[in-house]
C-alpha cells in the first residue's frame, strides 16, 4: 500500500495544485471587476491579468518539475558513486 501511495502522491498534489490555481484565476477576474482602480493600474483588461497569472504559475510549475528532475539525477549519481543500491555482482 505504501508503494502505491508513493507513486500516486505527486499526481494527487498536482491535481490539488491545478484546482487551486484554476479557482484563483477566476477570483482574479472577479477581483478586477470589483476594483476598477486596480484594473486601470494594471492596464485595464482582466484577460491580460489572468493570462499573466497563468504564465507565472506555469513558470513556477516548470521550475518545480526541473528541481525534481535534478534531485532525481543527483540521487541516482550519489547512489552510484557511494555504492548504494543493489549490486548484482
């Protein structure tokens, strides 16, 4: 059961994070509609603000994925150099 959870845990986290990002994007549009002064300061269009938010969150997700990949490669390298893991010989 622990192996199953360890494989599903990143997918569950991504699902929750995606839901949170999506619901917050809807809130940005409503916030700008309720506050025209802030909308005017940001350029006036709510669509541009939401698109910018989506681009920012995509960049953050890409950085997190890259960090996860680097950590995985470094862990594999560490196991190879220290002799960790199962060696069949």
